[in-house]
């Protein structure tokens, strides 16, 4: 653990050997009514490690005559690397769990949670029929994922908070605001007095945030980035993975520029194609030519969202009869 800002400690829990379980940051803010932000993984090893780190933080705070209370916990969004540890942390530390109503629906119901990842016809309109067949194998994948992350579901939230509201942490006012894009129920936490922003997975220092269907939206992600860039007094972004962002506005500008380049790349493929219309598969293969099936699978999520964004912007249109993306402006 390390004290990353005055009174805010960061604990990084190791993930697994695969990229599917990356190391994740949990933030501990002890005081008069202290808060834990994000809960990490729920497997025994991760929870035990976190509890030991929390004991060390409390001992440090006691030694330095600052408050040691931790009475509440909230999560940035309902992805399993952020909420799976909630159940055990609540049980072991007697925490009050604060969730938005959107998060609460999924974190308190395995059925609803699993349902939220089913790609509907609507979310997969750019995908060919064979992609929808993947849903047949989803129940097996659900069990494997939940085991890997140690995912546990709560019976209920203790407090339902508005997605746009203020909360009190150690007599300081923190603003909670809805920040969708990476995940539909993502919230951020901001204290204007200190300029500290907990951005979850929305802004990472050295890697690009994953986006993909069915719970992401590039259009909403870009709006969220613009909103965060304009936060008055923003000084530091505390991220869910990796080290803090010390140049927040510059980093957000880099991400916006990267997404604009990627969007142009997809649009250019469609615009200069000799074919009248292109499927998602066609576009993925043109952008990642010769890079193999695994790369194609990893990339098709952001490309699908980019197609949806281009359609929203009126740059392309869908040929619904063929389930293909069609270039709208070909001049
Ligand atoms: Zn996430």
C-alpha cells in the first residue's frame, strides 16, 4: 500500500496470470466516516491480502493520530474486477454498501447480472449470425469467469445513491457523477477542493480502456471524457488499474485523439472499399489483416462501437437487410 494523496491510500491486488485478470487498485480513505472505493476480486487470496493491507493502513493512521474508521464502500461500476470482493469486505469490516440503483440491480442478482451481458439482436446488429451463436456457450463462460474472479453477489445495497449526487467522506464533500462509456453504470467520484478524481476504468495512465458491447458506448465514452476534462480544479486522476495520472487534462486529450484516429481508420476502410457494403468481419480483417483469429476477436468490440458511433454521427448507414455497415458519404 502507499499513501497516494493526503489521507488516500492505494492498495494494488495482484490479478492472475492471464490478461483477463489484471492487477486492480482499491482506494482506502480512513477517517471519521471512512470510505473504500472499489472492492476488487472476491477470491480468498485477494480478500485476505486486502484485509491485511487495510490493517497496516489503520495502524499507520493510528500512529499518526488520524482517523481509522472505515464505515462505507462504493464501487466505480459493476464489472467483476471491481465489485466481486464487496460481499466479503462488507462481512469482515461491517461496511455500509452504497450503490446506484443501476448497479444495485446487477450486483444483487446473479440472474440480472448474467442477463446484462447477453448480446441482444439490437446490440449485435453489425454482427453476423455466427457471432450470436457465441451466446450458446455463455452459461459455461459465466461460471468460469465468476470462479476466476471470486464473484459474490449481495442480498441488497445498504444505501441507494443517486448517480449524480454528493456524499460525505470524513467531512469532505465528494461529488458522484454518472460517467458511462466503458460501462453503462460507471460513476466517478470528485473532490473539487483537492482536485482528486476517482475515474475507475474510464481513464488509465498507460493503456487504452477496453470498450465493447453490450454495455459500452463510444458516443457516451467521448462525452464522459469531455466532461472529466472540464472538471474545475482537476489535478490528479486515481485509476482502477495502474499508477495515477498526474497530467489529467493532457492524458484525456491523448485518449480523445486516439479514439478520433481509430474512428477515422474505420471510416476510411468503409469509404475506400471497392465493395458496396462491408460486414463487421470484413472491417476487422481489413484493419488487422493477417494478425489472426485472437486479434480479430479482441478487436471486434471497439470496431462495432465505432460503427455505432459513426452511424450516430450520420457518417455511415446500415444496410439492415444484409446486416452490414454501409458507407454513407462516398464522395
Ligand atoms: Zn471495467
